[in-house]
């Protein structure tokens, strides 16, 4: 079974936004707080998930994995990066 559209299709960005919208809504509903109104930031197909505590990072990771499973998506871990600001380091593995 073939999936998707050919690269460069005019419909690709629109359909991608429709497809990904529930992920962003779910992240906002679950992780938005008064001091962090933007628990996820997207540009094109890049997603930034800022967190303040390791437990929040792990919760976001689990949420993202569940969303991927439900939507038949997989993360390409070699394309994923984690940036630590401060003196603590957290490693997430699949």
C-alpha cells in the first residue's frame, strides 16, 4: 500500500498541518501552564519541546511515543537532538 504525496506537492503542507494538529493540541492541553503557554513550538516539520524538569521531559517523550503509535508514525532517532541549557543532562533512548 502506498502512502503520502509526492515531494513538492502543493497539498503536502496543508495535509501535514491537518495531520499534526492534534499532536500540538494534545501537548498544549497536557503540558501548558501559566508560566509556559507554549509547551511545543513547530516550524515546518521540526518540533521543539522545551521542559523544565526531567519528569516533564519524560512525560512529553511518552506522550509523543503514544501519538506516534496511534498515528502509525515513527521517530527517526538519528534526526532527533536534545539540547540541555544549564548543568544537568538527560538522555532519552527508544
